[in-house]
């Protein structure tokens, strides 16, 4: 795992509203970075522009030497960037394993048939759903849905993972499981951009935090320094 994710002056407008304004930052390989900020500060819009779900109005996103700025989500996935969604959105008529296999068809390499089944099983085992590929998605409880969502993201064999409030809604013991899973990925060298409101998770996982407020980056640095800055505290409390 060795690619850098770089955002240069990313810009997004919705009508008259500037949702993201000249956002620039770089994630080095293996970094786990928190992207924080109050509701409406532009975090999800940034994630959507990186993953190709939303076109940007200006700026550039590069992965290694490759410009992925205008790419559609399936092509972004092929360049090693995957994401989870805030709301788990499984295809309910497919089994757990089929949901994961569907993502396999969009990764760096395409897998079909037996190979796809084996790889899906490997990803399910990694997230703690070993042997549960044939279950109906509707059987899964909340943490298991989150696990499946993670397995789907990992199926494209990403080097960079965008987690959009993936830990939200978990109870304390589930949260610990979720944090451990991200730690495990971190141990494997995964680069992670974590949009998260749960500060316990941010402190446990992120050595660096980037804070946004009304579309702009207002702080970027080591977590302890950033999270104690008066401007950051004020942004969270509102002014
Ligand atoms: P965050 O993820 O930090 O809560 P968002 O990126 O969701 O913030 O939103 C940033 C701003 O852009 C907000 O003011 C929001 O209302 C606005 N916004 C987001 N998506 C759209 C959209 N599709 N159309 C219009 N406005 C949007």
C-alpha cells in the first residue's frame, strides 16, 4: 500500500451556496485521519467529490500520480479508493455474500464465479461475518449490517478507505468492535479518511485531524493540538 491521496483546491457550489471552498490536504500512505466539523460544514460533500459521486466545480483529486477528478465512482474504485455510506444501503433481495460479490466486480481486478465467492468469504471473515455469506441481508442486526458494509468496501481491495460515519449508531460494546476493526485495517497499512462525530473513536484512531467549518478547512494537524484549539472548540459549540 503506497499511494498518496491529494486534494487541491476542491470547490463545490449548490446554487448560491458554497458548500466546499478551496479545500486542500494530502493523506500519506497508512495515515488514519479524522475529517471533523459541525453539521453542514462540507465533510460529506468532500467525500462525495473524492469518490466520484459528485462532480466538483473546481480543483483536483489525485491518487498517486493519477488524476481521478472527473472519474465516476466505479473508476475511482479501480484506482484504489473505496467508501462506506452513512446509511447502510444493501440490496435486500441479495444474500450477504452476493452483496459483497457485487463490489468485487468493480475493483482493481474483476473477479467472477468461484474466485469471487472465495474472495467475498475472505472479506466477510475479516469483518467478523465468517460463514454467513448465504444469509438474507434482512437477518443481519445493526453491527452486522455495518460489518457487511465494510466488507463491501473492502471487496474492491482499496488502498484508501473513506469512512462516512461508519461507527454512528453503535452501542458501546459494538463501538469497541468497530474501532478494533478500523485498527486492524490501520495495522495492515490502509489509508483512512474518517468522517466521525464520536470523539472517542477519533481519539482512538486518528493521529491527525482536519477540521472544516462552513466549507473551509480551519485546522489540520496532530489530533491533540487540533482538538484543543479554541477556534475548533468554538466551531463545534457554534458561534
Ligand atoms: P456535512 O457532511 O459536514 O454535514 P455536507 O457536505 O452534507 O456537510 O453539506 C455542506 C453544505 O452543502 C450544507 O449547507 C448542505 O445543506 C449543502 N448541501 C449538501 N448537499 C446538497 C445538495 N445536494 N443540494 C444542495 N445543498 C446541499
